[in-house]
C-alpha cells in the first residue's frame, strides 16, 4: 500500500547508530523529517546528508527532528556520521521493516539490471504523527529548501 499525505505515519521501533532503540511515536509533539537514502558514503547520499547538516540550524528553528534511514548497519552509520560530522541520528534498518512500511524498498533498474533497493524518499511528519509531505523527487544538494518551502 502506497502511503499518502494526510495518513498517519507508520510507527516503528529501530536502532540508531549508537545501538539505542528509538520509536517514532515517542516524537509526537515534534515535527519529524524521516529521509530514506540508499547507502552511506556514496556521492548522492553524502551530498544529501551534508545539505541537511549545513542547514540543520534552520531545520531545528522550524521545529524539526531529523532522522536518516538506510539498510546499512549501525557500524557503517557510525563511520558515516563521524566522517561527515552529522548532527542527527541515522537509523539502521537492516531487516527492511521500516522501508517496507513506508514503501521505499522497491525494484530498481540501472543500466538494464534489475535489483531491489531503497528509493530515495523523504517523509515530513506533523506533530500529531500524520504525514504532511512526501518528497519523492529529492534534490540531494537542495534538500533542506525542499523541506522548508
């Protein structure tokens, strides 16, 4: 089932890079940016993370809590977060349960080769837990302005 704006965001429990388990519903009362990206330390994913890092103050002033999420393991997230000095947490969705709940684990096609992977998508979630916006055409270098528009 494809998620739509106005629906409740699927709740989930998952581990962040520190090994701590977070639950989305614990962030009710706050606006949440949940951005799905394919892989740590790749050019597009690094550009996206750095754009959010460089504009993190503006996101915080607007009341957002930011989480990046990929299928990479916690150890990979630790390295990526440290190397890029990211001020937000990265969720390790190695079992793909969150990806599946949000419909971001899909068949992809590159140069005629078909495989399953993460479709870069951002969900902006309102304080009461509803999806305010789904950004499917993510501009990795201008992502913050897409969120704050």
